[in-house]
C-alpha cells in the first residue's frame, strides 16, 4: 500500500503526526506565480555557423516582436507553484494554455499530456505570416489561474514587404510632373530627353559656334539628348584601311567612288566617320541597341551587375534598362526653370524635396527585428551635367591670368571677331609655361539625404557625391581636341607652351604653330581693303558735313521768312512758299541726321580704328587661315605638326569643310547710311575665319549612389535636391531685364549687346542664338531610395544584401568612367610629337581596369600599363578578382583602336 498524503490546516509538516503510510502536509492554496514572462525571454535561434551558441535575445518595441520570415525563435517563462510547499519548483500540477488573438493554440496546448508547455519553439518553416498575432498564456493549478504579459509577433518578409527592396521615392524621374515633391523655390520643371539617331553639333549659331555647351539643338529651351549610334570612327577607319591599305602612308590620297564616298565605305559609314562623331565615348552598353548612350554606367550594365534580369519575370518589375529603353519610352527628368536674376553677386538656389516615412519598419531600423541586424538605406539616381564654358589660364610676366572662352560675354566675343580690341587679344604667355583649359559647369546640382526622428528632429545629413567637370571631361570624346581651340588660334601667340586640361598635356603650341598663322594677304588685296576703309571714313565725313549743311539751310530759310514778316525783304508769294517747303525738307533731313549722328561718328571712329589696326597688323589679321579650304592640305604637310592634327587635316580636311565643321565663317550685323538705309556686313574678318573645328562640348548622365546603414531612431528620410547657376552673366549682370532675358525671344535670337539696330532701337539680332542667359544644364532622373535588410551576423554587417528576387541599383566599381579616369591619371595623352595618328579611345573593354580614382602606386601603374598594352594589342579578359558581369562582353563585337596606334 502506497503512502497517502493528508493535507492539514498547518503551515508546516508535523512529524509527530506521522503514522504508518500517511504524511500529514500543510495547505497553501495559491495560484501559480510567473517569475519571468515570455516577453523577457524571447530568443532568435537561426544564426549562421560558427555562431550557433550566440543566440541573441530579442527586445520588443513596446510589446511587439518583429521577426523575419523563416527565422526560428523561441520563448519561455519561469513559473513556481506556491501551493506545493514541499517543492514549489515541482510544476507537475501546472497547466499552460497558449492563445493567439484570443484563440487557443491546440498544437501547443496538447503537449505534455494536454498540460501544455512553458517553452515554445517555432521552427524556420513554421514562421510565416500565419504565426503573427497577440500571444498570451494562461497558467493554472488547482487553486487559480494567472496570465502572462501579452506580446505581439509581427512577421516581416523582406521579399514581399512594401518597404523593403522597393523604390520609396514617388515620381523619381519627373514623369508625373512635380507630384510627390515640394518645389520649395517654385522654380522646377520636367522635360523629356531628346531622342535622335543623329548626333548634332553645338549649332548655337548657324555658321559658327563658340564650341562649348552640350549637344544643343537650334530650338530652345535646351534639352539633354540621348542617342543610339556608337562611335564608329575607329571601326570605320579599320574598314577603310582594309579596302585601301596604302592609306597608312599619309601622302597617299583617299580613293573615292563616283558618289564622293571612299572606296570600301558606305555613305552612312563615311558620314558617321567624319561628321557625326558622338561628343562622348561609348558606355558599357555599346552593343545594346535599346540602351541609351550618354549614361555612365550604362543601365543594362548596372542591371547585369545587380543580377536584376533574374527578378523581372516573377515580380512584374522593370529593370533599369527597361525604364531607360529610349526606343520604347520617353525619358523624363527634373531641371530648374530659366535662370533667375538676384541682386548682383548673389546666387539663386532652387530646392526640391520629398519626405519618406519609414516608421512602419522601425524595429528593423532600430536593430531589434529577429533575423535582421539592421537596414541599409540606398539612394540611386542619374545626374545630368553639361560643359557650359571653359576658362583659359596662362602665365604672363610671371603672373597667372585668366580669361573666359567668351561664352557668357557676347559683346566681347564679337569684338574679338571684329578685331576691335587691338593688341589686347594677342596674348603671348611666358615662354615654356602652360596654357590650361578648364571645363566649367555653371549649373550645379547637390543632393542631400536628411534623417529625422519620430519628433521630426534632424538627426544627421548625408551628402551624395555628384559628378564634376572632371568626370565629364573623362568621358568626352577628345579625338579632335587640338583642332577645336578657336580662342587659342585666334587670340594667342605661341611661345613653346604646353596645352593642358586638368594638368594633363594634350599638345603644345609649337606642335600647333601653323594653325596660329594666316597666309599673307596679297598687296593688291591689302590696298583694296585700305582704300575701302579710307572711303568709309570719307563717307562719314561727308555725312557729317551734309548734316551741317541741312542745319544752315534751315536757319537761312527761317531768316528769309523773318525778313518777309518784318517787311524788309522783297519776296514773291511763290518764293516764300518754296522757302517754307525747303525749310521743312531740310528740317526732316536735319532731324534724321541728328538722330543718327552718334552712329555716323561711331562709324567714322571705328573705320579709323580699323584702318590703323589693319595697317599695323597686316599679316596677322588678313590673309586666310591655315585651315581655310585653300590652305588646309598645305598645312597638313607642315613639318613637326601635331600628329593628330596632321592626320585629320590630311585625311578629312575637305570633309570638314563640306560638312560645315569649320568655324567661324560669317556673322552679319546691321549697318546704316546717311539716309537711314540698313544693310548688313560680315563682322568676322577674313583672317579670323576657318580657325578651328566646331566643338560640340559634352553632356552626360552619371549614376550616383549612397549606401548608409540607418542609425537607431530614424523615422523619416528627406531627399533634397538643390541646384544653382554660377554663370558670370547670371551673377554679375546689373541690368538683365534691359536685355530681354525673360522673353522667349532671347532664347531663339541672338542679342548683340554691343550694338543697336537703328530700326528698332533694340540690340541687334542674328539668325540663330548665341546667348549668355542660357537654359539650365543640369538634370536628375530615375531617383530611387530602397531599404535593404541586413541579415544578423554577430561579427558585423553582412554587406551581401543584394537579393536576386528584386531590382537593386549598386554601381559597379569597374566601369568605363573609372577606366577613363585611370587613363587621365596615368597615360600620356600628348600628340605633340610627330608620328602616326594616336588616340587612346576608351571602350567598354577598358572596364577591366579596376582602380580607384586616386593616384596609383608605382606597382599599380605598371600593372595598368600592361593592361593598356593588352587592350591596344587586341581582345582582353577580366583579371582575377574583378567583378564584371559574366558573358557581358565578347571581344569579337568590340570596337578596337586602329592599327596605327602606337
């Protein structure tokens, strides 16, 4: 017979009352006591080896636990049973009833012969959205029931969560106008990229161009352009050499078909080869017919790097390349409105903002979500910039001086064309010093990410690195650069000077010496010009003398009438009527003469100035340019001429002339005679014509990004875009309104600030625009802001959070832009020495050059030189450790440099 327990109303066991098989125990009729609730003992179980023994305890926000889908978790409680005085830790009489959202959880409550369990483990497979809800456990014994502190489980699936891997920026490219954005300054607009298969020149004036700016169209406002065809110069040249191999000898002339196309080439190839060369180098998408050129890195290349193509089928998402498929969609972008004119010396800033609320994933941000250590905020955009002018720096008498490429000063530029400034514009730098051309981007764009807490208090700010003029210069097609230096040839005297851009020498004034000089004018032609100017001076003298005669006739007539009125003259009625008519006629002529006297005096002074100037500088400003059609072939044979200049003038000089690539040619301005008649004269002197090739400048979009692990407490992210225009014409002009800057007309007609049209009294106009008050040349499009979850790792952040199920926008470190910078940093680009044609064309193959933009070490430079030699000698492959999308390039379809490259 087993021993029986008999409960007595005592507080302790009484040994004296023990007898036989009986134990006499005291009674403590109390419910269970929960010493530690599950909310304090919630643990993540899934973790990467070898850290399986480091199970992190999760902390709720209020009473909410957020856990990643398919992450195993467990929780437990600690209970005692006070009714069992002999052993309170004996829980054999305790029962656990778990409930989720008020409903019993049968599978948990059945455990332990339907007594339930204080410890719950959810396997990875079971943690789905179905386990989300409010949890509570009722703990009971024979004397009562107590409940645990309720807690809530939220299950987050980054693959389906609307805040993860999703672009949280509304209308990130301007396709919806300004929807979703706060236009703080009220100065933003959206435009569409111009799409064309033709890469036009910078035709800001029909017959000549200043040679800066980007791919401008003749119709304004300015729009960024996107184009499809790649740079065919090198492959077409190879094809030409294959058909005419003797052309490696520059003394051999090109053989043409009957249609004036070289034998071996089609008309399109010849046109592309000589006339329509793009202004920028090809990006990585050179062989993708749907991906636009002018975006660095190419959108398809970014997609391939991020494995974005794997995600579109399942999630109905568009890749970046599909968003920028210029053959199928219009591509919008944000840009400021036309420049505003603050008080002189100030800069107008334009602000565009959007605030993103991320408070719904605060547990992930704060690092208390099961299975997720933190979250990265990832910003991406394409930023468009354009070269708007150049600054020329040189040394003279030991002092550094600086002049503009006269883009923003129309009057001065026209004075140069007229040669009105005398010797001032014949700049002679100190011997052996450098003349530096610096590309300027007047329209700048700044991006900042600002982070706020739940009280909308600013926590921190992150600036996003944006492209610079050096980036744009790196991708600018510089094949013809030595031939485009119009200010150099027109306004400088050579003195053994290097010609540099960003401290990189491209050629020298000695190597370009013949381009500075003009052929001597024939004596007979010079005498004719001198007589013409002397005749103009005499004409103005006669006009001024005739004005005095009109005034005399008026006064004389008035005296006759006065004498008649006083009875002292003997005049017939007919004579008096004739006198009155003569007074009226002479008064009209006198009024006209007075109104145009200043013009005539100015014309006389100008003619005298021109006469003296031309007599003193006969050989400098007269004759014809070295690149005039009559001189171009002779110039190409000049000993010691820059090798590229010699090559291009020899091979393509006639094509440049036919295609209108030579400038300036002519610019007409109004003149007036004594009678007020208007006629137009060419203000460009013969010696200043055909000085250089047109230079379309450059414009491009550059991918920018910022990845930042969000710190605890961030609830709002603000994206702020700020643009400003720093053009001298915008900042310093004291009276822009008088020049009509705010009228559409100024963007479609050239206002010659230096002279006035006598008919209208307004600044004179020419046929096409060359304006100092330009449309903005900065843009931003395809803005993305994503939250990328970071898996838990006790050693730190796991950066491998790109998910192939989604579209992400990390920018490859290996790119055409990086290769272009590397070559600028390390490669000799000078073509000053005589020899064969040379140019280091950067192609997508050069993306194998994986280097930072900082100066390279000697070892890296040696390795880079080897890579460059491999590129020049033929197809290359990616070095070990360089991440280039597999299968993205094949050497067989790449454009390689010509065989003449050294």
